[in-house]
């Protein structure tokens, strides 16, 4: 049948179109496909990000989508988060949710009841396996033991605490509401309730911060922390109070070399304390080695764990499952004002992965959710090349890099070797990258300068993709009577929703 | 002569390529203002004008002369408005400056003509205005325009007569002293506000003589400018010194002896408007099937077939002061660039062009320009009008060497050679003397800046020749400059240390002996051909150090350390080190928001494709020209 033949050809020609969202195994189609043409299998899994946009006070460095309002109509916000989660899960036809992350803003300001409601909505629309990671971002100023216990009862099983610094002067510079002592108490309380599942965030590269001050702070944090630490180099963002002070000359900008020293020193200290540096800014311990075959002797974890087990068979340990799903270019659904998502909207006939952003402003977002079930403000269909570009830019941030298997899911016809064979070798000779049986990844040196490597890698990908990539699928003959192609509407990029 | 007030100098960036026409009592053919994009067809479908109603005695051909930024183009705008040539709207700014580069920079580069119709005391006059550039680089254009005129309006900035710190009395006295123009000949105007602009028109009619020529004589037309139209070929701007010309006439070029048949004649309003004929004394354009870029030689005389005339004296050809290599970014673009250069040089015949090639940059050209601004404008026009991106090497002046080596003399066929490419700079061993070009520079400045200006001139190896108080406030200084000391940034430096008040002009002053050496700039040991330069021995160290320092700021940090060195022969005289990136990775991709991040990365990836690679070092293409030109203080 002509129509069928064309669709199959199209599916093969645009591997990235529906492939990445697909489950490793054949997932059961949720509904009978319209028309005679069988639909591609509905994607089975996604993670869910839920954005709580409110804070008590804006921090001096923060340019996130947050709002300080006198009173939050929590019941209304809760109803909208619930409704949007239901709508988007239905749109995505996701069967299983791998993790849920409550970020913000300050989601620990929400009541545990709101967390319960959203999680129930997720469980109502898809399967949330017992033990699936449910993380809540918490500020030390809103984390009494009682509140934390409430969150735990609501279903939260992992806490990410925004400690940022253990120095009161630094905390004031950052505009944080808490003191070092309060942060310490919060982490201790959290560890009681979430043993092995408490993460802390620290910032370095603050204006005027010395290497000594940073290592002192990190040492104190190591004495306090659980098995996961995120170390973020402070980024001066346009429009923030801190950036204005630095660019205006009121505060010194940290020198490049000092930032590099801070990063290297921190890395060394954390490796010595048994942590695995599994992403640019993230460290975890009591986890396995990422390399399935054979373990690299040079890798730090080979010294830590005598029994290196293939990565895929290990539990995630203290790694953040949720964040890994971004870096591995899995599907994720963003719920709440300004939340971002990447998924295939099978439920409305889409068959390509889309970049979606929910409306930024909470009131406008709520109105949209109330009237049409979700507040998506922008959706852009990602071309197979764009998807691969994201795979590259995100995957290389991790120590596991991009495995051949994952690359193959997005690019079945053009292997990692075919794309990065030549300059990859050059970069490999210079010691920035490794391309081997495990896949493509950065060396320790390469990871620190990834943003200088990526433009070249993207150029290389675009060059190879151009001539080698299969051309656009042959269009249906005019009046040929093929079933409408699901993606054609979405392919226009922006569409009134 | 007119004295113009300083006029609208806040050159509004071009709002629209053409002002919208407002209904006015105008001849119908002027109401529809052709949009720039329609220009190609602008002369079609219009009623042809009968120019016979303007006998020679009712014609005035004039130019407006002024320093750059004194308001010449604004005065031209007002004259066009008053005579109804263009509709009076708020958008008329630099109407005659048709090039994008002119509007962006607020300067006139290319002389333009416009025919104005004006009734004075019941007589209809045809006034042909030829707008001219003000910058010293373009004085060649000015001299060309003048040959078609019988008089000029001199515009002198008296600092805005409509503002309270204007000082027209003083400026009138200066003009009298400098040019012997009586004070009562001056007209005080504000072109910005239109004050007294009518008076200028009356003065033009009263003071400028009509052209001395006769329609009954045989055709004698001076080609004073030309433009190239992709569809119609060469459009030659002509001034008729005798006879008449119309469609179907067979004409001959005195220079090439080639024969053409006239397809179209017309006047410029300022866009082409066809007429039945052009008559002696009139200024307009002719299209006669000239296809080759070399056919419309500026200064050429056109006459009727079988009716030869004594050719008019041609122009002294423009003398290039600055040379630079130009290469396609990608050698596959060579032919496209070649054709763009040919077409652009037809519109700007002051550029000289020689084929050149380099090991590092491939096949290209060595171009001669009138000055650095001219070079920048030419480059910008290549980009804007022909969409070409090029590699430009460091500008150099034409040095000379007197050879002592018999072998080299034999090779060149002469003992004195001119060097327009530093790569061909002969070694000291085979040279008895190097010579550098000099110019006599004239600076007019308010006296309070004299001290700083003298220091600047001394720093540029200049020798003072004269110093004259024009009045109690203004001083005129004359210096003999080595040309290479002023081509790059002297004018900018002078303007900035005198808050824009000092003016500068120069003329050729021959060659002088000089202790010259060639200096190379190396990146990780690889020479940067764009930056190879000939310098005076006394300045080598300072120049080398400065170039290295500026390069350090202009080259982005890379994954490895970069040694930036200045070398004379094998001797390193300056070094800067650009350290490698040790850390360059964004800390966080917040909440899955990677769209912005991907955009930035892709922009960087695009940028990579345009980088010039020297060894393994990637350099943004504009880095070298930024290095050579002092950036304005930030």
C-alpha cells in the first residue's frame, strides 16, 4: 500500500523524529491509531519537573523565573499544577514516570498537601514506580523537621538543600535569608529524615572569595554533607543585583585562573572523600562506575570500588536520577510557570520531539491552565539534527558521556565514529576527548573546557550531517489520500495553542 | 558665497530609504518618489522632460564644498525641498547620500548630482547641484565635481547660528582673512531650520555665471562620474560643454575611440529621470550601451560620430596613498570577488587594483586607496552592496628603495623600486637607501589645543613648517609628516584630543630618506601575513609592543597558550602571552532550559566557520583591522 510504504520510509528517514522518546522495548499503544496506518509506539517514560515560582525574597544572583508576592493563593496554584500535570501527561501518552522534581522558586514554601496533590495527579495519569526518585528543593529557612516530615509523608524521598555557603558574610552577599548555622541545622535535620538521599548545593567564585576561603567552606561542607553535592560556579546573570555591582565596579570579578583553581581543588577534595564527579557540577558517592565495558583503570572509581559492576545493572545510588534524565536527553515534562519540557506530544498527533516552555508569569499561566488545561507558551519541533545537538551538548557534561546506544537511538544511520572519527582523533590526541567502545566523552581536562570544545564538535556534526543525512522524506503525491502526517502542523514551530 | 550654520549633525540613521512624498504643487513626474528598490526601473514609464526650455543663460552649475560634518548634505536637502525637487517631510536627511555606508556613517562618499528648478523674478532657472564628499580622503571626488561647475557654495560651520554660542562674526572675519571673501558676500543660514536658505538660491543665480557654451556647437560632453547598473550597464554622468545629445545619437569616446549609440539621456532628480534631449550647459546622464567597466573613463570627452572635437582636459588621476592586500575568505569565492571588485571600482575609480598572491592567503589583489576611511568605506560597500566578506591586510604606504644589489636591479630592470606590499620589502643588504612618502599637513585648531597637537605631531615624526594665527583664537599649523604616521589613526587622534575642533588636510610632499625595517607579527611562531608591516626603526619596538598588546585583547582565549610576538628578521622584539582556558564550562543548565544555551553554542559554531586560522590559532576576521585601528575609548 502506497500510503503505508511512505510512512515507513518517513519513519526511517527521520530517525530522531519519534525515536528518542520511545521506550527501549515495544510499548503498548494506548489507543487504536486513527486510520489504517499503525502509529509508532507511544513513548513509555518521562520525568516530570514541577515549578513552584514563589520565594520569600529574591537572592542577589538569581534570575530564575521567581516571584515575591505578599500572598500566594496556594489552592489555586495547586489546582493548576495538578491540572497541567494531568493534561501534559495525557498529551505525552507517557505510561511511566521515572522521577519527579519540585524546583523553583522555593518549593519548600509550598505545603506538603500541594506536593501530595501533584504526586497523586502524576500517579493517576501514569505509573510512578514505588521508590521512583521524588526530589524537593528546599531552602534552609523553610525546613523545620516538622515540615520535612510532612514532605516525606507526602511522598518526597530526596531533598536538595540550597546551602550555597557556610559563611555568613558570603550568605549576606548572596542575599540569602538564612545563616550558616541554620543551613547546618537544616542539613542535619534532612539527613535524619532522608538518610543517603540529601543533596546540598554550594556556590563558588563569589566576588572577593579567596581559594583559601573556598576550600575552608568546602571542608566544612564535607563534614556536614550526605552522599551528593552540587558545586556551582557563580554565573553573573544579566539583570541581577550582584551582576550590577560587579559590572559597575563595586565588587571585584573573580579572575579566570582563580576559578579554575577553585574547581580543580574542589574536585580533588571530593574525589579524595570518595565522590564520583559524574557531571560538570555534580558529585555523588556510593555509586558504581559508569563504564560497562571494560572499566578504565584511569577512572577514579576503579580505585574506590573493587567490584566494578557494569553500570546498567547498578542502582542509581546517590546520583540524581532526575538530572541524569536531562543529560541523557530522555523525555521530560515541565509543569508550572516557565517550566521547560522535551517530549513527543503523541496525544495530539505529534510524532516529533518538541521543546516546550510553559508561560512565565504565574497569573497568565493559571488563566491558561484553567481555560485549556495547560499553559504551554511556546513549542518548537526539534529537527533530528537539533536533537542530536542537544544530545551532544548535554551528554558530554557527564562522566559517562554519550554511549553508542543512546547516540544510535537519535542517529541510527550516522554513528559516533562516522561523525567524530577525524576531529575526534585530533581532540583525542590533545587529550580533551575519548571515543572508544563506551562512547564519546570528555577527559577530566576536557570537561573543564567543554564550552570551548562544543562549537567545534557542533560544526563537525553539522558538516557530517549535511551530505550524509537522508534527504527529506518524499512527500505524498498530491491527492494521494495518505493519512495526515501528525507532525506537519507541529512542524510550523510556533502555533497558537 | 554662503555661510552656513551648523546643521543637523545628529545624523539619524536611515529611517527609510526614501521619504514618503507628501502632496505638494509639484510637476507630476516628481510626485512619485522612486523607492530605492525600484530604482532600476525609475526612469521607465515617466513622462520625458523637454529641456529646451532652459537656455544656457538660465542654467547654473554649482557645488557645495565643506569640511566633513559641517552640514553640507543638510543644506542640499533643504535646497531640494525649497525647489520642490523632493517633498518636504521630516525624513529628508542626506537625500543625496544614496549609499548605505554614507547614511550609516553620516558622510558623503560619492559625489551626487541633482537638477533643481527654481523661479526667480519670473524666470525659470535650472540649477544643477553637485554634492561632494567632505573628508580629506575623498578630495579627488571633489575635484571631479568641480570641473562640471562654474561656482561653488562654501559651507563653513559657525557653530549653529541658531544657538547662543554661535559666533558668525568671528567666522566671517576668518573667511575674509583666509579666502579673501568679503564679509558682505556671506549668508548666515541654518540649514537644519531652513533659515535664509532661499537667499542662497538667489545668490547662486546672481553670483554664479552661466556656463559658457553653445547648443549650436558640436557635441562636447565631459564624463565626470559614472555608476554601474546591473541591468543597463554603465550610466555616465555628463556635463555638456557644447551641442546637444539625444536618443539615437552615435557618439564616440575620445579616450577609447569606441562608438556607441545613445539609448537614453536624462537628468538626475537625484534619481534618473529621462529627458528628450540634453543641451549645452546642462548636466545629466547618458546610457549608451557601455558594458565594460573600463569604458566610461572619468574625465573622458564624448562627441558625435564624425564630428570630433578637441577633448576637454582630463583629470589628474587619483593617487592612492594607502595600499592593502585583499583576499577572499575562501578561495572558491575568488571569481565572485573579482567581479564585485570590477563593478565597485567602476563606481569608485579612485581605487587602484593589482593582482597579488600570498602563500598564506592565496590569490587576491593589492588595492590602492586614498586613505584609511576610503579603504573602510570600500570594504563596507563590498559587504553591503555585493555581500562579499574579505580578508584585508594591514594598510601600508608606497615606500621606495634604491637598490644596490646588481642582481636585484637586473631583476626589477631599475634601481629605484616602489614597494606596496611589505612581503616584497627588500633586505637592507641589497638596498642603499629606503625612501618614505611624505605629506604637508595643515591643521586648523582653536589655540587651547596647540600644546597637545604639537606633542602629537612630534610623536608622529612630523617637522613643523609653519604656524599662523588666523585670528585671536584660531591657529593654522603646517607640518611635514611621513605619510605612514597619519594614515591609520592620526585624524581620529587629532579629533579626540581637540574635542573635534581641529581640522586636518594634507597634500603630497614627495619622498624622504628613512631608516625602515620590516616587522612581522607571529602567533605561536607562525607569521600573520595581514599584520606584516614596514616601520621606522625608531618606532619598531613601540609599535611591536603595542600591536602585541592589542592582539592579546583581540584574540579570544583558546584551549592552548598563544605566544604573540613581534619580530624583525629572526629577532623577537616584543611578546605577549595569551593564557589557555583552564576552565570554560557553564555551571548549570537550569531546570532543563537548554534552548538559550544551544542558541549561543550554535552561534559560536557559526562564528568558528568565519575564523581565520593561523597555525592552530583561531582569530576573528575583524581582529586585525581592530588591532591596527585604535578603538575609541570605551
